[in-house]
């Protein structure tokens, strides 16, 4: 903040920049831990009248940013390199810029050697591909000649057969029988939880039947609604993989099951007076039943109980800003999900007798 020796994470779009910086750290976390790369932070300050004051403020700000990522993202002091200046950054006198990563000389050399090795492999692959293409062309020419010879022999045999056959008319016409088409189910299912859809949290689930007894599914839900003018947020996203065991399934779209699920999610909930933002995870067991509706659809009802834990930051929306209050954690054991879903079996049509 201008003229303040402090770092305020939600101030002036900092939350977006912090998210991008955290993503960069996560993508290179292994390299940083192994000492192959460092996080480089440059501090800028041109607010004060003397160079000494500006450098002191820039150093303090870069150290505060460094401390934030050490506290919130599992970094260490040794992972950072800082540089400070008393100059403005693109016209702004109060900026701390997280510039990115700096690779070690040893790792840069290893990258160059790997690139050279890849170029050599690509050249060899290109030569092998050209040779394979020539073989494929030669084989295609041979098959085309064989097809032409077979067609000529077939035409000759057909001419001989027509000359030796006398036409006989029975006075009756035969009608070609139209093949019957049947719907064949597949092991893939797409589902949508109508309960979550009704509370404006659209859901989508994909399930695969491994066998008559076992299946695997992944369910995702998301509600990402907000009103910045009134500071109201209804943002919630979850993803829950699950494995299920079916008791005596009576068909592709009918039967009872029990399941084991686990997953997590993110949320930001605010009603205009107080907000809660964080993430959490859950594990538990489920029970459900599915029954068919027509040829293609089914309904599935179920519920799940388990253990849920969530960490959240409490904040107050004041004067266009979000003022941090405290960080808390809550734990819960009991019902964690409820389902009444519309199910679509991704089947296919086939002619009776096996022809697709």
C-alpha cells in the first residue's frame, strides 16, 4: 500500500497476481526444491524523497511478499533471490513485482543437452518415417494390382455362369426383408443431479460400468455466480471420484449399489455483510438405486455420509475492499451429499443379427 510498510494481499488486484505467482511456483516446485531454480523477487519504490528511504521500503516490501509465499505455499528462505531498486516500475512508485524464475547454470546446461538429444531423435525418427512411407507405398501398389487381377478373374467367371444359366420366371416377386434395428446399451452413462441443478449449481457426472458388479464415476458441480456491485458471491466447485459395487443388477439401467467416494472443492460465499472463502475435502460412503425410464433414460436416487474438513478465511466487504478477519477450520461428520439424477445411457443402434 502507498506510504505503508506492509503487504496487504487483497489490495488493488493483488489476489489475482498472487494466484498467478502461486501457479508458477506449483509448476516448478520440484526444480526449486532441488536447487535447480530460484524464485526471483524485485522490489520497487519511488515514493520517498531519499534513495535510502526508497531502498529500505523496497527491501521491506519484497521481504513481506517473500514471507507471504513462505507461509502460505510451503516455500523456504533458501528458495528466493531478491533485488531492490529506488526506481519506479512502469510509472508506478509503489510496486513489488514477482518477476519469475531463474535457472541455475548446471540446469541450463542440462536443458540444452536434452534439447540437442531431442533434435537428434527427431532426425532419426524422420528418416525412419520416410523409409516406412516408401514401404507402405510399395505395398499399396502391390495390393492394387492384386485387386485388379481378382476383379478381372471374377468378371470372366460371371460371364461364363450367365451363359450357362436359363432364366426361369415364377410369376411372383420377392420383396427384400427390411432388417430390424435394436438399441444396444454401452457401459458409459452421463448424469445430472437435478437437486443441485435446482439450487443453481449445475452438475455433471460420467460413469463407466467395469463389469456387472463394479463401476467407476467422476462427479463435478459448479456454481460461480457473483454480483460485484453489491458484493454478493455464490461460488462453489467440487469434484468427487467414486467407485461402486452393484447388488444383483437387473439390467444396464436398474439396481442397488454402495459406493466409496472422496474429493474436494473450493468456495467463496458472501451475502453482502460477511464472506467466507476457502477449500475443503471429504471422504465417505454412499448408497443409491437406479431405475429405467423408457429406452434411453433412467432416474437415480442416493445419498452419502462421511467426514468433511474445510479451511476458510473470513472477510468483511468494506468500501470496495475485502478486509481479512481470521482463518478458521471446521470439521463435520454426517450427510455430505444428496442425489436425484437424470441418467442417459450412451447406447448405439444395430441391425438385428450383429451388423452395426
